[in-house]
C-alpha cells in the first residue's frame, strides 16, 4: 500500500510541477516533524481526488466480502490499523473508517451436571452386589409358607392323639420335604434345590467376589501405568485378576438361569388355588361330619 501511495505521490508532484503539498519538510506547531504516515494519508486523499481508483479500498473490499446484516440498527466505527491512534495533527480521515456488524449474541453454554452419573452408577452397583448375599440368605431361611389341614380326620387325630397338622416351611425345609420319601424323590429334591437354593446363593457370592476383585485390579492397574512401580509380578497379578473377573462375569450371567424364584412364586399361587379342591375329594364319609361339622363329609383338606 505504501509503494502505491508513493507512486501516486510522484504522479501528483509531476502534475503540479513539483509541488508536493504536504510532502515538504515543514514543521508542525509543536516543533515536531510531520510523520510520513500523515503524508501518506494526505497523499492518499489528494490522489483519490485527481486519480480515483477503479478498485475499492481494502476495507471496502472486506466489507463487500462480509456484508453486515440489514436488520441491525447500529454499527461500530473504528479506525483501521494505527492511523487514528498515532495521528500527530489530531484530525481523522473518513476514508480510514469502516463499518462492521456487531457479533450475534450466542446462547450461554449449558451448565455442567453436578452429579457424576458414572460414579453414582458404580456406587449403586457395589451396594446392591454386597446386599444381595444377606438378602438372599434371609429370603431362603425366612418361613414363607404354611401348611393348613382341615377336615374330620385331622380334627379327630388332634383331639385323640394330639397330632399337629399345621406346619411352617422355608425354602430349605421345602426342599428337604420334597425328598423325604427317598428313591427318585431325591433326584427331584436335587433339581428343585438347585433352582431355588443353590443357584441364588452361588450367584450372590459371585457378585460379591466380582466387586472385591475390582480393588486389586485397580491397584495393579495404577502400578502398571507408573514405570517406576511396574514389575513382572504385578503385571502377572493384574492379568490373572482381570481374567478371574471376566470368568466371574460370565459365571454370573450363566447362574442367572439357575435362579427360579419367579417360577416358584407362580407355582405357589397355582398350588394355593388348586390344592384345596384336589384334596377335598380324597376321602369323604358321614362319620367325618360328626368330628368336624364345619367341613361336613370332607375327611381331609390341605
């Protein structure tokens, strides 16, 4: 830009017969030498009067490339470069100003969540895993079923012999009762116990071990990441622990198929609905009416 302005300055001096206007070495009122910057600015103004340029100035070209939106009711005006701030004479050239549109307002960023969901998820998993073992043991040992026997036969035997027919059962006692007769009932007892007692307990134990293995796995993983603490033994222990944790995870998924409490709940509801009507017709006699008038001729009902 300076070279172009100097060329135009020479052309103007030749055109006016050597008069340079502000190009002479006159001094300002405060005794300072007028800067070349002022000469370039004044020369640019005079050259624009006699030799108008066919191409727009640099600022106007930038403005044409990025036009300001028409809906803005105001604009900013500022001097380009350092011409205004370093002007020794105190006046401004309007050609050195341009208009720019203000930046569009942007939406404030969304606040970061205060709760770490991954940490919360991990804590809930640890709590539920450790709580599964005592809860399963409590559910297995808690009396959850009761056998009630009605009719003339049980009432008479209770009055004469003192036999108590009412009995409470938990899951362990129910499994034992299934195999009291021996023979093939033992196989039935083993199958029933696998899905009702053994499967849930083993799965809860595997859940607790899976969580406990996370502690040495994190410790050895931290040691491996630090070169000074990395040793062959720690690397081997890290791999063994990681392998055991993967095996436990697969075992937990497999043992889920051997937990049949939901099936037992459905079976108990069906037994509760069907057992009275099935046992009501086992034996009926008029003599049972004298022993238990409430149930009539029904001698036994479970």
